[in-house]
C-alpha cells in the first residue's frame, strides 16, 4: 500500500518522461547550435553585418520553438520523437551548411546565369564582367531610368547611342527631338539628337548624367560608347571577358 505522501507511479513516469523529453530536446538544440557555430568558424569570416546576425537569431529561435514542441511529445512517444529530432537536426544542419557557403553558391549561380545569357553581367568584387557573344561582340543589359536596355559595347562610338525602341522606352518623343549633331561613322555621316541619361547602371557599376544621342536613322541595338566607358576608372578585355571597373 502506497503512502499518501508518495506520488503515484504513473505520475512519476509522466514527470520522468517530461524530464527526458526536455533533456533530449536540449541536447538536440545544443548539437545544432554547435554545428552552426562550427560552420561559421570554419567559414573564416564569422558573422558580419546586421542582416547575417538577424538570420542567425531567427534560426536559433526557430530551433528553440521546435525543440520545445518535441520535448512535450517525447514522453508520449519516445521513438517517434527521436526520429523527429533526427530529421530536424538534419534539416537545420543542411540550412547551416548552405548558409556557410552562401557566397560560393551565389558565385556559381551567377556564372551559370551568365553562361545561359551572356548579356547578364557578373559581379566580381567591385567590378562587373561581361561575356562575349557568339559573334565576339559584348552585349549587356543596363538599367537606365528604371528601364532595362540592351546595349552592344562599342569603343568606336563617342557617345552612348539609343535605338528608336530604347528612346521610346525611356520616354523620348522621336518627332520632337532635335537631330542637330553630326556623327562620323563607318557608314558615313549620320545626324543624331543629343539627350542626357540620368544614369546608366550595370550591376554595381553606375555612371550618372551620361551624354547620349538618338540617331535619326534607327539602329538594331543601342550602343554603349565612350561617354559611358571613359567615365569608368578603367576597362579591359581578357580573352572572352570584358571587365568594367567603377
């Protein structure tokens, strides 16, 4: 006969299961936290900036929430809870691994994207890199007044030259432009209307107030000429790559 001061066996078992659940959840949480910290240390540059710290804190809170839930269910079904803990540890470890190699994954993605579309500029430090097209010319999509314009890089053009389609996209009325400037080209003298572009941005490389013109005779593609290129600190061609330095 049990003493009235003794806890019923089922109550002791329940409390013991709860304590075991909390213990296993705590151990799983410590394991995941240790894994994340280890990966950050191995990464070499630690956690930098408020954004990365925010991600890390969010991940920790998520793990704490999941761990608390698993602790409550461990007493009822230890085997099932252990499997769930293992799954969450694997998921958290995978997320931590992806986080630790974020910059490398981004570089791989940019390289694949550029190979698929050579007009996509690739960031390389402060510079951007353009890939030569099949005809050997360099084409790039630049941001001008919020519009994406396709340009062919042309070091022989003194100005940036807009096709009629590009000029219309930027809000210019072709019949109201003043085609008063003469340009000497390989095809002879052409007349162009001078305009000023508020900015031309290719990735992180941006030049403001760029002199440009709209040819009276239309072009197949807009030209990225020296009024943009000469404003950079430098540019160079290496094999099939054109590197632009801000």
